[in-house]
């Protein structure tokens, strides 16, 4: 059973994991280096726990203690009960969901390990917006994609904003980082995947024409918001695909485009 500890000092060193959560640059460096990430809100905390992540501690406002009682009683991690005002002093923002947990990261699998069993893979290049990362993972989980591969410069899927936007779906879809880019794509192709680059370029086939749902193994490549896939990534692809646009709209937000493309890639697959 976890200890319930009332904390009244925002400088208490036991709250170190939760300090400065709004400082993106600090947290991007600190969290991977210290092997932690932050889960925010009851549902996300429960999903992280159910996915097998070890809890380091929880930070709760008083009204959330009873709501999280079953979790508190199950886990041998300290639980810090604080006022909403103190939580804001520590984290740097109003924690309106009232519940935070510091979770221990797991070692990432290698790309080769994921490719052994996957058939539908998402490949992201330079996607650095945490909201987009979270949205893409949520769609990938909902629409049956098997794994996600990240270029070395993609944002951290376990950053608090990504986890929150994904509603914990980052725990449901396994992911790995490619060591090199775009050279790392060679290993994807060698594993039997057809590399499809999603682009609004008029020279690309529509998703209906490409019929990716009929392909045995597909790796769908997505680029960053605005810039899209780089020339190097487009050259490395086996085929370019696009979503037909109407009413003079030239493209969709990458999160929305990903959802449409995932549906096209997965349609007709046996669902598990």
C-alpha cells in the first residue's frame, strides 16, 4: 500500500519529478535522462499502469484521493497530497485534472524487433509538435496500425502533452527510433515493407488508386506539419500517395491526414 503524504512546501525535494512542467526544453532533456515521464489525469494514469509502467509517485489534490484510492492501495509508491495552489506553484500551471503521476520509462524496442511481427507501420519524419505526435498515436491505435517508427529528430511520444492528447494511446502502440535517417528506411524495406510517402503532390497516386489495404506489409511515411516529408524521404519511398482534396483546400493537418490514411491502409484487414 502506498504512503499518503501531505506536502505543504513547493520546494520539497520529494516533488522534484513535477517541477517546471511547462518548461518544454528543460523537460525534453530531463525526462529521458532521468528515465521518467508524467501521466496527467485519472484515465491516462490508469492506462499507463495497465500498460505495465512502474509508478514512481503520484501528486494529487485532495478531491482526487478517493477517486484514485484503488490505485493508491495497489502500488508501493508515495502519494503526495497537495492543495491546487501548491500544485500550480510546483508544476507552473493549473492542474485542472487534479492528478499527476511520475512513471518510470521502459527500454525501447529496436526497429528490427517491431518489424518482425508488424504489417502496418507508421513512419514519422521530424514531427516535433507534441500535439500532433499525440493525435497520430491515438489514430494509429484506433485504426489498427501495428507500430510506429520515429526519425531521430522526432519529438518524444512520452512528453506530457503527447500522452495527454493521445489519451494514453502512446502506451498501446509500440514504437522505436530509427538510428539514422533516411538510411534507416533501408531496413524497413528489407523487412518486406512497401514504403508509401504521404504527400499532397499532384504526381502522387490517390490512396484509392494505390490500394494499400491490399499490400502485404505497408510503412506509411508522414512528415512534419507544414514542411511535409523532405526530398530525401520522398526519394527513399517506393511510392507517393495522397488524399484527394476538394473546395480548393491543398492539404490537411498532419494529424487529420494520418487518420484518413490509416483507415485506407487498414481497411479490409482482419481485426483482432
